[in-house]
C-alpha cells in the first residue's frame, strides 16, 4: 500500500514538474517579447532594480509554504536572472579573485545567469563600470562587527557612478589549508577585515601564528594553495575552487556577522516603494555645522540609518559625511529635505536612491 502511495505522489510531482517547466518557458518568452519592444526604442534599459525588488517582495508576501519566503525568493531570483539573460546578457564586475564574498554577493543579487569579472582592487571595479566594460559592479561597504570599508567610501568622492542596489550577505569564515594539522601552520592569510572578525578564535587556537593581511580572502586561499605551512580564512566556495581542506568552520567571532555590499551603475534607479538614499555631504566650518546638516531630516520626518565621516582629502582636518536615509530622492519629503540640506551644506552629492535589500 505504501508503494502505491509513493508512486501516486511521484506521478503528481512529475506532472507538476511539467507544468512548472511550461510556465518558466512561458515567462521566458515574455522576457523575449519585452526585449523586442525595448530594442525598438532608444537607449533601452533592460535591468530594472526597482522592478526586480518589487517582484521579490510580492513573492515573499504571497508565499504560504512549506518553503520559506526567502528560499522561494531565491528560486525566483534565478528564474528572473535566466529570463533577463535572454533580453540582455550582463557582465558584473566584483572585487576578486574568484571565490570572494563579493562574488557571492553579486550572484545573490543578479543570479547565476550573469558573467562575473574579477578585479584585484576596488578602484578597478569602479573604473570597469565607468568605462562601460561591465554593466554593473559590486563592492563591499560595511561589516556588522568591523564597520565600514573606507576604500569604497573614498571612491565615491570622485566617481560619477550611482548606487543602484544593496546586498546583505551572512558571512561564515572557514580556516583552509593544504594540511590537516593545525600545529604545522606558521602563517594565516586573509583580508584585514576577516582577520579582525576572527580575532578571538585565532587568539585561542593559533596564538603564535603570524597573521598576514591580503587584498581579499580568495587571494589568501589562492596563495595557500602553494604553501604547505600556511592557512587562509575564506569561504567554503574558495576551498572548492583552490582545492583546500577545511580545518575549522564558522570561526567568526560574531554569530550574526553580516556584510553589506553596494551595487553600482551608470544610471539611477527609479522608486520601488521601499528605498534608501545615500548622500555625500560636507559642512561649512562653523559652530553647530553638523546639527544644521542633520536638522532637515528631522524636520521632514526622515529616518537616518547611517552616518560616517571621512577626511575630504582636499584640506587638512576637513571632513565629508556619508549618510544613508530612508526613502527615494523623488519622494516629496526627501526632495524637500535635500533642498533644505543643500542650503546648509558646503557640498552635497546624492550617490543614489535604490531599493532596500529584499533577501
């Protein structure tokens, strides 16, 4: 009797698979129809971050299980990625080499139907997108335990690129090596942020081992592939790519360790209904300058989610502030607040308005 029940369930699964496949291809045909219409116009924009964010929010809102909302949204992300590739194959620049968390963030945001282009430093990601060699770029901007990635913030001082999206990625660090013997290790390679995020574990388990900061965790894994007495802190994907053993898993000190990444492009994103706006602003050198900069947000009921100061590099002890606020620059209250802010600031640059991370 149980075999009959299993066969009936499997037959139903086969029937559902047929329907799902037909529906995915029907959706793909719609994507091709969209491409034909857009190709008939001037300067068509195939990727619409606000539209994709809206679709994924609807997926999560209408989900009834048993799959969780985020898991269902990830499945839809891949369907959307494959359909978009029929309209326009996209190239995404990221901070490499292959196997970095930044590459993982790029694939989480755009899906696996894009091609990714690795760059050794953040500057090169910006230049690649500015030159039009890549459609978009993905760069790290802050970690929940170690703070901002200052190099990314500094690049916005002179770059014409816009922030068009954000990605939040749960970070798990693993200790990778060619050997399986911790006692044989003499060096640990990693990005300086990863070394800081795993400080307590390293102090307890590898107290006498030299810690060497590199440009990325993936570069650390690549280097360890040629050194028998060294280890790298990197992702599990990096272990597969560079054929290393996982000596210890989840060695990050904070269990909720999360990194935020920014998606950068040449064109601004439209309103999605749940947006953020990032600003670059400097104050005139006078008493109460910072108070006057922040006052327009309070006056117009706008929540500020982050503020970070950086040297302006244009004068000694002159600073600029990187500010995130809720809302889109086309929202009426945000428009009015930015107008008031412009009257107080020595310099104001809107870095972009973009959908808040869905997943």
